[in-house]
């Protein structure tokens, strides 16, 4: 980190001093007794950080602690919170709707994210096939990522996958009749995953930038060794790309856990049909703001925090076995 | 408030590696190029199909939207848009646009001011606790928002601020979106230190260095942050859903929900039409700034 003001630079006075303004260097040289540099830095640092500090303590850390406390209480927003120990947590595991929301969310994260990343990597490699004329494609593929989480897209998705919508009609033409996807609990998950995969553009752009950084010499060397395309992909592309894969995996999984607007809109806020869009966040919202079970919902939020924290920790810990930071190749 | 991670943006708006050098291992045949282009065009067609369908469907009569395989409307009509302009529940649609616009512009102002200040402190000022706070800022990047929504709601409810824009804006003015702070920190750290040092030797204090040197130099980061702050606020659904109760305060996503949930089959077209209208500002941003957005995203994975 080269972030700190280095003392020795005082000897380098003339550099850029032309832009100094009325408070010239003479005042400093006069040695007026002022606060020490360190103290002034300290004051300035905290002044600049004031908005963030207030935000952090009042809107992040404080609320986290309140939420932790509420997780052990029964609270409906109007009467005082009543301490009930671990009841919220034990109740979760006997709550079929909760278990269903966990199962749905995990399916979505563990199936949807790899498919989305595979699509992103595949298209990125296609684009990387040539170095020119790919700008249009890159932008076109990126567009859905900007709007994918919006209500507009959720509405369109629902309309497209409705019975007699374009997807259903198109499949009918092909002789496949599955009916509407929206009303069919078994097809809602594929529909949601398709919506996620549709937004492969953001990770694709990151993959593409990573692919461009792989030195061509590595492929030349592989060619010399007689490696085929698959072997080059396995032994050059994947290891060289592993830091970017790791980054995308972390980001996309955390993002997938938080899916809300699309599921909420597609099910009109109900989590239906038959609870098939009852994602974790949707269920938490319903419990907290529909039924005013603030304590139970807080317990759910903290459970999620702990699980995501453990998952991120494990991912970081195992990363050293499969993420290759090519220090020896640079 | 609930920035979706998928549309994550730049950490360094530096140009992504431009390769003028054509790698030798990439000599390809003409046929290869044709097939390559054909495959890409097919993928583009699939990816853009929903957007195209949406725009064209908004010009179809409601009855035609379902059950018509053809993309093009058989009887093109602007009736859906006329219906949208009549508003919903006695509230003109302009109100929803204005509310969304006020929040989005307010978010941009809040994010730019508060995040650039925090970023300057982290990147350029040495003070006790800066490393600790920086670490905490990074930790909040990965924090699921679920643990915050309930207590934040309780706080704002106690303060009597429900059904106002305050809860949605105050979080932006207090730099709670660590993503923007981090982006700017990374950018400032890449600026040459000598400029700051020269100014400080000449007697400029931190505020002066911040306003005269840092802010002008991080303009690209400020632009990128502004674009994303605008788009995220414009798309935000959960925040307004929690805090805005009366329809006259609704933002577009909430209004869309009204259409979506209440509309009978005959209003189907109007629902699609207002969905299209809601995406227009984002489309404009995209067409004007697409290089900025895509290049920005491209660098984040590598330098972040």
C-alpha cells in the first residue's frame, strides 16, 4: 500500500509547486507552531470519514446487533420484544415453509450459478477467438445484466413463460406441450434459472478480460507439445483463469442468495405456485413485513449471515488448492 | 439499498487491456470466422429476443399478446401507451417517473459526495484506526442485506420517517454502499502521490488537496459510480416496497407491481407498455455510456 503521506518527500519541494495558491511554502518554512502533522492528519481523516462512520455505526453495525438481539425474541413492532431464547431457531427446523425456502434457494444457487458461469465462460471464449469486431457482441451480451433484476424484466419473463406466451407457443410448434411455466411448480425453477443465466453478461465480460491476459506463449508451448483443444483448455485456460473464476463464483453466489424482486413479482408476492418461488428473501420478507414476526425473521437473517460467512470462509480456504495465482509466469 | 451483484461494476475504470498485438496462435480460416460469426449472431438473437418481444408486444392489443407466435403486431396500436398515460388509481404515471427520478438523482449526489470523502480518507490520510475501518468497510461488501432491513426499518419507523424518501436517501448520503467507496479507493490509490505531496508541501491542507487535486482526477470513477448509483436506485424494488406506502409516493417499480398484480387481462398490454417505459432511462444510459460500463466491469475482476 502506498497510501500514506511520506515524510521524506519534503525534500522534493519544487515538484508541482506552481499550482499552490496563496498559502505558499513560506508559511510552512517559517515553522509556525501548529498542530503536528500527525494530529492534523488524524483530524482530517476522521472528518472525511464522518459520513461513512455514521453510516457504519448507525445503519450497519448497530442494526446488526439489534437484529442479533431480536433473533432471540418475539417481536411484532408494537409491543416490547419478549425474550424467548433459542425458540426461533428450533422453530425454523419444524417449519415446512422455511425448509422449502432453504431447499429452493440452495437449488437456485447451486444449480443456477454454475450454469450461468459456464455460459459466461463459453461465450467469453467464443468472443476471445478473434480480437477484433467483438465490441458489439460484448455490449449486447452485457445489456441483460443491467436490467435483469428489475421489475420490468420480471413482468416480461412472466408474460413470456405464461401459457400461450411466446415460449409456450414456440414449444407447441415444436410439438412439445408443457403448458405455462409460471403456473407449474415443477417448471418455475427452470424458468428462474433461465432468467439468471440470461444475465451471463457481467461475469462474461470479466472472464473475457481474464482470457485476454493469458500469454499466447503458453498456448504456443502447448501446441509444440502436441496438446489438443480440450487439453489446452484443461491445462492452460482453466488454471490461468482460476482467480477470475474464483472471483465470479464468490460474487455470483452471494448475488444469487439475495434474489428477491423477480421471484416476488413473478409470484405476485405470494411465493407460489405451491411455494415454488418461496425464496429465502421472499419468505423472510413475508414473515417480517407480512406477519410482523420480526424476531423470527431476524433469526432467519442471522442464520443466513452465518451460513454465507461459513461458505465464503470455506471457499477462501479451499481456494489455495485450485486457484492459481501465476506469480511464476509473470 | 439492495444492489444486485450481477450488475457489478468497475473497480478500476482503466481501459481493459487493449491488444493490438495479434497472437500468432490465432490464425483462423475464413470458414472458421463465418461459423464463429454465425454462432455469435444466434446467441445474440436469443439474448435480445425477450427485449425485442417486450417492445413489440407493447404495441399489440392485449388479446394478441398471448397466443400470437409472430413477433410483429398484426394490428399495431398505441392503445397500451394511451392507457398507461391515464395513470392508475387516479395517479398520473408522471408522478411515478418523478418519484423515481428524484430518488435516483438524490442517490447519485449522495453516493458521489459521501463515497469520495470516505475513499479519500482511506486512500490518502494516515490516521489511527484507518486500517481497522477499511477492513470493516470491505467486510460490509459481502454482508447479506437481510440482517439490516428489519432493524433499519424499526429505526426509521421510530423516527416517523416511513412513507418518506428519507430512509431511501439517507443511506446513500452516509456511504453505506461499500462498493462505491471501494471503487474510488482503488482509483485514488492509482493516482501519483507526488501531486498530493507537492500541494501539501506548499501548505495545502487535506480539504484543498481533496477538492483541487483528487476530485478532478477521479472524475472517471465518479462518472462510473454515478451511472451505477442511478441505475441501481432506478431498479430498486425492495427499498421502496418497505418504505413507501401511499401510491402518490410510489416509484416506477412499485407502480409496475400495481399494474402486474391488479390488472385484468384487458390491461395486459398496458403492463408491458409501462415496463418498457420504465426501462427507457436505463437504455439511454446504456447507449451513451456502454463502453464505460463494459470496460469498467472488465477490469474489476482482475484488479479488484
